[in-house]
């Protein structure tokens, strides 16, 4: 199969370029005699995992819960709100302008407020991840639900289709590509939200760990934390991408 | 002569924009017999789409009379209309056969039978073998064939077509004209065909109704006495030329 071979080739190249980056990193550090506290070697970075005081498994778990939890709530809330918009025009007319303004609020600036309201811990960080990833989902879903061809609407009306049929057979499946494009943007934002939350106030998580080891100049551990945060983000993004492939026909993806 | 399948008497539709009144359709008076293929030709802005939507029951009208159906051929507005538009408007996420099924699904017809019928219709429109494909795998002309099958799936008595071949290239369009004539003869449906193509109107129609714009009004209504089945070389015949000349004159293009 040609397509099959092509995708194997593509993945091999992707793996190769990542390996090349690590090799380049290694050569830069060793040949350039870069001090360890400025930039550790890949090997030293890996070794940071062996430090039991850093409680990697627990911190990974906490950050993962924050990212996935905030993201999950944003998906449910975002799609739900957009559905309400499409069902109740008046509700949309009142709330949408508000939402557009709120979207302009730099969510990071809400951090200190969230701390005041919810104290610190996993909950507020979930709230932060939620706040930052919620808007793109509402906005793209609302947009997608609006995009119904007028002629298609006439076609459904000509056989006296109900509003529910229009929604279930045309509007919602037609909005799926938009929903996923919002969800992909939101997946990246949710990671940033959770980490900012941890920076501002927390006692666990990879972001919190980074602040702790910064004091001791353990750059290797900081590198490791960044890599792990990235990996968590990649897993989330991969799940969304996989769902998209499952649910959205190739041609309709945006 | 028995009573006609469709009768319009002085149908009028007025649009009101900021107090001023614009006649979109005025004094539309014509009959369509059971099993006819009537071409409705005219420039943009002559109200032909509005008229079609009035007949489809999608628009109201301000004056006149519209009656569809006879004692022997009763007309149920909720399930006796099939529509084809300029764009195929297939649902990207449905396979061709499932796209054809849409009106049957909305009407709640028995699905197994309808599916069988959809496959038969796809054969009729020359798409056997494409049942399980997605729309993006089909050319524009093939997509429009599927749209025609979709308009037939619930076995409506009247097919309304709004410039269905307007977006196709010239050669595909001629081919689709021949196909439509064949489908019309095999299915025995009454078809109202809107176009701004003057030769297309004459070539397809058992009768041609001419509308003019500014102000929108009905200008002519004549039988096309060309034998069936029609062939492309008829377009070079003297009689064909007389019909097209008649329309060009009415539209002030000679």
C-alpha cells in the first residue's frame, strides 16, 4: 500500500528530526562547555528524574489532572453554552457581546483573583486552565452551528423537517469540524493555563516544582519539568486529534 | 382537458424595504400538467427563485391563487416536493447513499425500503458503484446527480430545480441535460426547472415560461413542439432557433 508506506516514511522522518534535535543539543552542551546550570545535557536532564525529593510521579499526576480537568470542563461548558446560543437567540444576543469582551481579558491576569477566591491547590488551577481554554471553544462552536446553507435549510423545510431534525442531522454534524478546531487551540491553552496557575500559587505540580528547583539552580530538573509538561500537552492534543479523525470526514476537517 | 396538476392565477409577491414596495413576482398565471417538464427562464432578479419557493410552500404570497394537485393526483405539500439547487449541498460527513436518504429519514419513511430505493435511484442517475463514497470523492457533476437522486428518494410528485446545472462546466452541463431528460422520462415526474440558460430552457422544456426583470413579470408561456427523446443536434434545427429567438426578443437581447 502506497499510502501506508508514505505515512511510515513521514513518521520516520518526524522521529528522525526529533532525534537530531537531541543530538544537536548534546553536541552544543558538550563541545561548547556550557555550564550545567545554564543548560544541562540531555543525559543530565534525564538523570534529574532519579532525584526522589522531586516526587515526579505525584507532580506529573497533579499537573495532568489540572490540565485535563480544566480542559474537560471547558469542552463541556463551551459546547453547552454554544448550544444554548443556537437554541435561544435572545440569550445569544444578550450574552455574546459580553463574551467577546470577556475574551479580551488576559486570563493570566485573573490568577491573583482566583487565588483570592479559591485559595490555592488543584481546584484554582483547574479553574485557570478552564478560563483560558473555554473561549475558543464557545466561539468556534457557536460559529459552526450558525453555518447552515440557506438552501439546505429550504430542503429540510420542504419536507417539513423539525427543528430538532435540522439540528441533529445537519447543524451539529456540520459544526463538528469547527468544534474540533476550537478544541485543538484550547488544548494548547489549557496546558499554559494550568502551569500559570501553578506559578501563581500551589504546593504541588510540575510548575510548582520548577519554582522550587529554580532557587537551587537545578536547571536539569527545570528542563525535565518543561519536557514533561510538553509531553502531557502532546498526549491531550493527540487524543483530540484521534477523536477528530474518528468523527470528522477528512474533507470536512479545518 | 382535465384540470391541471398545478395552477397559478395572478400570483403576486411584494417585498417591502423601508416603506417602498418592490414586486418580486407579479401576475404569474400558468398551468403545469402532470408529467410535464416546464422551464422557467429569465434574468437574475426576475423572481424565478421566489416563484419556485412559493410553489414549494417556503414563501407566502400576497395575492392570487395557487393550487397543486387534482382529484386523481392529490398533493401532500409535506412529502410531494423534491428540491435540487445550484449547489449539490451534499452533507460532507455522509456517504452518498446516506445523503440520498436524508429526505426519507426526515419524513420517517421505512429505512430499509428507502435504502433500497436510494440504491435504485443512484443506478438511475448513473452513480452505481459510488454508493459508499463520500461527496469529496465525486466530481461536481456526479455530486449533482446524487442531489437529483436525493430529490427523488421520497417519491415526490413534483421536482423543483433551481439552476441545478448552473455551476457546472459547459460540456458537463450538456451531458446533464440529456441525463435529466432521461431521468424525467423514466421517472414520469412533473418537473419545474429554473434556468437563465435560454437554449437549456428550450432544450429541456415541454413548455417554457419566460419571466422578465425590472419590473418582474411573466412575459410568455409557450409549448415547445420538439419531439422526444431530444438529441443535441436538435439545437441546430430551424424550429429550435425560432424558440430561442423568441426568448431573446422578449428579454430585449436582440
